[in-house]
């Protein structure tokens, strides 16, 4: 089981609640989390990318108004960590962002991290984010065609020992060249999808695919729905002679007993910032994402994808069941990242070791 930590590089992390917690978007906080995750034996850390307007997604907490750039943040983490894979989300279609930029920036991050850098390629589901760049969002499937050409060019640039000239549908290059080359040929490539066009892009380009439960946040329903979902994605990648690995994003609320975990969850919900939760839900509704659509605003208070609320034994059992349902990896989030990661390391990780999945 691949184990990753979702870094809270944005204010409020995943949760639209004012219940007290340490979670912070600041780099030092995220760096301390990454170092602790590395000590605990995690495989990767991940930063999401959003372009959020003044006031964030709303509410008193101004949900996610502060948001540090994940590419720069994980590149800085490259100099601090030794073993973790560092994954950054990048909106490759925003602005005048050319495959040359990505090829050189990623080769540089790969060099600093000694081959531990990866890119989560996203095409931008939001109608408002592209406006910040003076652009309009392109149609859903066309964006994946653009991403396909963009990443095919970037791969050529990482590979080619000669100048490279290319006239594509969306980008052109003349005598282009990038060196140093990434240490292992190219960075790890990831994408996040639930749609046929996204599956088809992932099957051709991605090593890792972030998936969402097609059945919403309830873990039992997720465990039932995921085998067919993950099998379809894996079969599609195999038709291209590739083996994709899938990662899901559980939000973990864990305490020594189920009753205590429920009480912790109830407190998060009691102190919900509903304006922020609804603002965030509306942001998804206004987008054309096919994933996350089965989440209701109440589930957005805690946030994340599948909710695991229970004792260490229950959480470990659910993680193992998700793994058996075809999720090769778990990229986990918490409400109070620092303290909850500590509790997870002390109470849940040993159970995963005992079960032989870690
Ligand atoms: C774990 C995970 C992380 C994601 N991170 C981002 C992100 O940082 N920025 C973003 O614009 N979209 C992000 N997305 C949304 C995806 O880019 C995409 O819109 C979504 O998965 C739906 O894809 P589809 O339309 O191909 O189904 C993320 C999705 C998942 C599952």
C-alpha cells in the first residue's frame, strides 16, 4: 500500500470548520509535516493547486484564501527531505505556460530532489480560474487532447539528445532542447480523473492516478463501488501496455475509540463554517469535474474524499479494504494535520505493519 500525505498548502486544509486546530498553509508547517511523514515511512507528499479569489471560498474562515504554490513548495522540500516522492499539481493549460517551461522546471526539480519529483497534471475544471489568466475554460475533452499533446512534447524534451522541432495542433517548438535530463528518464507523472477522456489520458501518460469514490464519502459504499471503477482504469492502461497505480484520498478522523472519534467529528461539524462549505461545494458544482459529484455540502465540512471516522482498528481495516478494492495507494488528509498525523503514526501505522500491507 502506497502511503501519501496531502499537504495543507491552502488555508483551512480540507475542512470548512472553525473547530480549533494547528493546520496551517505556511511553508514551515508543511515542511515539518513532510519531515515527520518521512520519518514515519510515508512514500510521498502531495500539493494541490488552486487559484482562489479574494475571500477564498467564503465564510468567516475565508476558506483557502491563502494558498502557496505547490510546485515551488515541494521543490523547496526537495532540499529538506531525503526519501519522499514530492508531487506537485500543475495546471498546464493556464497562461502562456509552454511545454518548454514544464520540461525545464521539472528537470530542475528532479535534479534538486535527485529523482524524487512528480507532476500531477490537471487541466482545470473551474470556469473562474482561467479568467484570472485572461482565458476561458476550454471544453472538457478538448482539454485532455491539449494535455496529451503538451505532455507528449514534454516527454520528447526530457528524452531527446538533439534539438527538437515540432508543429502541433496547440504548440510549436523550433530547435528546442533541455538539459539536465531527469535522473530516471522523466519525472513521475500523475493525473486525477473520473471521466472517460481523463481515463484515456491517464492510460497513456500517468504512472499514478488519483481517483475518487464514485459513491461519495461513505466508506462502505466506496468499498463496494471501487473495484469496478479501478479495474476499468487499470484495464485501459493495460491496453497501452502500461500498468497504472491508483491512489485515493481518505480523510481520517481517528481516536482511541469510535465514540471519541465520533465526538471529534461532531465537534468539527458543530463548528462548521457553512458559508465556506457551501461556497466550496458550489465551486465544484460550477466546474465540469465528473468526480466528487456525489458529495453533499454536509460532507464538505470535513472534506476530502472518503471519510474514515473511527478507532485505529477500524481505520486500519478500512484502509486495507480500500486497498483490496483496487486502490494501490492512500493519500491521507486530516483535520488537525500535525496532531492527527502523530496519532496516526502511533496508533494506525503499527496495525498496517502487523497486517503486512506496509
Ligand atoms: C486527489 C485529487 C486531487 C486533485 N487536485 C486538484 C488540484 O490540485 N487542482 C485542480 O484544479 N484539480 C484537482 N483535482 C481535480 C481534477 O483535476 C479533475 O478535475 C477531477 O479529478 C475530475 O476529472 P475528470 O473531469 O476527468 O473526471 C483533483 C482531484 C483529485 C481526485
